[in-house]
DNA sequence: ACCTGAACACCGTTCAAGT
DNA sequence: ACCTGAACACCGTTCAAGT
C-alpha cells in the first residue's frame, strides 16, 4: 500500500506571501483544487495552519493571489507584437499556456475573486492595445472577450472527462487557436467598418496616452 | 438583527432527483455556491443529509446535474435560426441568459465535471449545425469555442467585484454580443476561404489596420 | 513580529439500524 | 425502498497564549 499521505516539511527558511503562494501551487499540482486546503499547505510549509493567517487574510485571498499570477505571466509574454490584433492573439495563447502549466488552474481562476483593484491590472493589460491604435472602450471589451474565451476553454481542457472526450474528436490546441483567431478577425472587421465611415483618422497614433 | 439562519422545510412531498436539483438551485440562489452544502440542502428539503445519498451518488454528481441543466435549456432555446452562424450566436445568447438566471451559475459549471457521457450532449447540440451545412469536426470545434467563451464571460459577469468594475466602463451585454458576433463572423470567413479554394481569396492574416 | 494549541462551527461521506 | 442517528475524518477561522 502506498502510504504517501504525508508531505515533507519543505523548507524552514522564511514564511512570506511569495513562498506561501509557491507552496500553494505545489500542493495544487499534487492534490488538485479539491485537495488544496490551508492545513495541508501549512504542513507542506512545516508550520501550523493558523500561522498562514498572519500573512494572508483568508483562503479566498490566497486563491486570488494565485489567480493573479496567470494574468501577470501572460501580460509579460507578449513582447514584440505590433498590431493590437496580433497582441490580442499572443495574449490569449500566453494566458492559455500559463494556465496549462498548473493543474486545475482555470477552475482556480473561475473561483477566484479579484481582491486588488482590477482597474490597475485591466488598464495595464489594455494599455498596449490602446497604444497600438484602439480606443479604450474597445480595448477593454476585446481584452475581456479574449480572457473570457481563454479561461472558458482551459476550464474544459483541464476537465479530465471533457479532455478525453474532446481530444479524440479534435485537436484542442488547434481548435483553441481557431476560435481565438476567428474572434480577433471579427474584431478587426468590426473596427474596419466603423472607422471607414468617418475617414479613419484613428489609427497610427504612436504612444498616445489618450488622457481625458 | 436578521436572524434568518433557518430555512423552512419546504415540502414533504417526495424526494427524487428532480426535486433535489430544484431545491439545490433554490439554495444556490439564496446562499451562493459557497453556501451550497448537502446539509443545508437536506434541511431545506425537510430531511437529513444522508438521505440525499440514496438518490445521488455524491455532491459532485449533484453539481454535474445542475450544470447539465444550462446546456439543455440553451439547446432548446434556439428555435428558428437557419444558418449555422445564426444558430451559434443564438445558442451563445441562450446559454448566457440561462446562466444569468442563477447566482454563481457559471462558477458552478466551471466546477462541475460531466459525469454523463458528454458525447451524447455534444452531438445533440452540434447536430443542427451539421444539418445547417457544417462538417462535424468544425461543428464541434466552433460549438466548443462558443460555449467556452460564454462560460468564461459569465464567470466574470457574475463575479461581483469584476461586474462592478467592468459595468462602469462598458455595457456587459453589448460587449458579450460583440465578442460572440466577432467569433462567429471569423468562423464564417474561415469556412468561406477553405471552401472556395481556387477562388483567389488570399486573406491569411487579419490585416489589423485596414488601410486608409 | 510571528507562530502554536486549542477550540468552534461547520463540512462530505459511510453505515448500521430503523420503517 | 427509503430514511435516520451517530460517527469519522476532515475543513476554514478565531484567539488566547507563547517566543
């Protein structure tokens, strides 16, 4: 019988928010989202469960910090794309890849509730789109759609029964890319329509901060 | 002081899977996903918690049954659309509306794991698309993309902090519709390309900035 | 400042026992 | 067949008390 019920008390180095989130991802990958409890996380860190409450308000905040990770990773991972369309596509792929690295990551993001002011993150991530020629409202809307699509897709991709069933009927990576491509292509067409109405003077403003 | 901690034992009529799922939705709408426990569900039904296990294997199965509801509702709600494109759009809207009726519905779907053979549901829902002229592989892929997008969108729409933040920057319903429209439009373009191979339609990349 | 021990109010689930 | 009572092994969270 495999008696692997106990995890070794990792490190007795220090205990701060960063190491806690790290260990939480380790536990997540080992036990899955259902197995991620503050108690096993604490023993994984060689500490008692209430100790975590000194660094973290509660479990919800911890989940929120974990979820925020993916957004940051994906935001950094779209380096040299110039048009807002290619940026959107790159962001979607980067976000999916980031989530696929950890078991149950999409479900975790779906559970998580953004505790930090989301305005900061949203604007930071929409900024390059605006710099690439989009107005702010559209940038936010398109960005939200790409994030929603990616999150929803990976939820199903990481659901084992769904994965098994879908994977034998179609290539998941290719289907994801197809949907993402289609959506952004539709955005491009939409923008092209509305800007040709009044002689597109909108595009090609380099680094416009667009202050109101 | 609101002392509403106890729910009235609803009906002592009968106890079968249908009434259990009904009551589960009632509890969900009152207490939210975190408050949905088998114990409060049982008291809501005027019964003890272990009684539920006669009709339902476990909580996961119950969640699965609840999630399956939305797919069925949405599948019935796209009546008279003729093209597969309009069917896809109608399905997305119907699915969103069905989920918006219940608190935390999208998160519930993200948590749920399809216990019934998903082939049945998937094919039943993709069938009209195939009948409307799509090949099966594309029908499944497009359908999956629409479902993923809708699920992900409503996850954020039903997240209270996200809702508050996004709602003041953009019209959520309109932005959802925009993304859905864009995606399906992209699908249509893709199909048009591959079917008219020797027609000289060379739009491989989405020409982000339409010239002029 | 940072962590432990002990406790509280909950969970999901099992199972013998009732009817 | 259908449900109860009691129990098991867990939860998240609080809080006095230790260092």
